[in-house]
C-alpha cells in the first residue's frame, strides 16, 4: 500500500481536535496551579489566580487547536507536494 495523498482538511480537523484536547489538559493543570498558588499567596493574588486559571482553561485549548490546524494544513500540503515528487510512502500491512 502506498500513501500518495493526504486530505489537508481531514488531517487539520483531526489535529485540531487532538490539540484542543491537549490544550484543555494543559489548561486544567495551569488552572489548578494558579488557583492553589493564589490561595497560598493571600487575598489579592487569590482573585488573580482564579481569573488566570479560568482564562487558561478557555484560551489554551483555542490556541492549541488553531496552531494544530495550521500546522497540519501546512504539513499535509508539504507532504502532498513531496509525495508527488518522490512517489509517496510505502506501508506494509498484514
């Protein structure tokens, strides 16, 4: 089996979804760290920690998804271009 072309938009959708999930995971970790750090820091930094934590859960998945979509689109287009020159990628299956 030889892969000669990859659908750029289908790859971009998959990558965007995976990167959004990764961003949600990392945003949750940032949120937890911000809230705990804010609680230990006092009343003034507590509110900042909650705001930063909530923003991390919203902003990071969106940012990661956008970067993933653009990266996958560029990667798929470059793959298709290179595969046209050299013939694709051979995959052996059983």
